[in-house]
């Protein structure tokens, strides 16, 4: 095993493992740092904030933890391409289910509490990211799942042409989902400081906790993207090898024309 392969494998393990850090931190925040009446989870709408807390948890599970594992499935798992594809699809299906539950929760919460819909940047980013995520999931299922069952549709040439589109769209949606997560954390902290605990100090543990959650989300995304893109050093080697190959072919061509 080469050093670059070993480093890539370790990078994948690091990215996969770190994706659980934001999940642990947001659980600590929601369970212990929000104060009486608004921390923890519930299912009774007589305590609407306890039900609302499922929203940030579900969205972070979908868009940070599960999305990271789905993105890493192709490059990190030691199985065949088709097996990795199935694992990727199953993880994204779980992510779609979690995000659907999170979105439904916040919609019902706003109706129950008389809050307006779709006025904040977070709401715009959240709904648009969810819609794109769902469309990307449908696109992936329609394009890549039928061949797993021996159905040659869509044609292989079309699948090959659209595969890069699917990959790059997934990365862009991942970034959009991350923006929705970060703005959502900011909105929740603002509501907490403005209405639920107006005497909260600027340098309180509650404020720090939200910041740590947000920073861990960013680091998780950076690790996934760093692992997903080619190593610049390896890319440089490939470029040199390609250039040397072109020079060799050109030299052979010149020799041929000279002999002719």
C-alpha cells in the first residue's frame, strides 16, 4: 500500500469520525444549555420548544453526519463500486427521511405558535436546500438504481455523461445545507438571547456552546471536501506523467516522420 493511499484512507476515517462531533455537541447544547422549559425533547405541543428541538437535531443528522458518510462512501469503503453505490443511496435515503421530519416539525411548530413562515435567510436556505436535496435524491435513484437490477435504462452513455453533474450538484447542495445549518444556529441563539433568556451574558457557556457546534460543522465539511477532491501533490504527479507521455508520443511521431 502506497503512502498516498494510506493517507487517503486515514483522511476518510478522520472525516467520517469527526462528523459525529457536531452531533454530540448539539445534543449537549439542546439537552443542557437552553434552560428550564426549552431544553430537552418532547412530543407534546403543550411544550412547543421541546418539540421544536427535534428540528435542529434532525437537520444536523441529515445534512452533516449522514451527508458526510454518503459523500465518503465511494472513496473510503473497500467494497465494489455497486456495493458502495447502494450504501451511498441508503445513507442519503436516511438523510432525506431525517430532513423531512425536521422540516415538518418546524412547519407545524410555526403554525402552533403563530409564527410567520419563510421570512428569514435561514428559512430560504433551508427550504431551497431541502428541495434541491430531494431532487438530487430522485435524480440519483432514477439514473443509477435501475442498472443495479439489470435494467439498462437510462443508457450507459447518458449515465456516464450525467455522473459528473450528479457529483458536483451533490457538493454544491452539501455547501448549501451547511449554510442552512449555520444560519439556523445563529437564529436559534438570537431567539434564546432576545426572548427566552434576555439576561444571558455575551460570554456565557450557552453562547460558546453554539459557537462550538457551528465550528465543528465547518470542520466536518472541510474534512469531507478535502478528502473528496484530488490530492494536489498527486494531481501534480499525474500532470507530469501526462506531460511526459505527450512528449514521448511527440518524439515518436517526429522519429516516424524523419524516417519516412
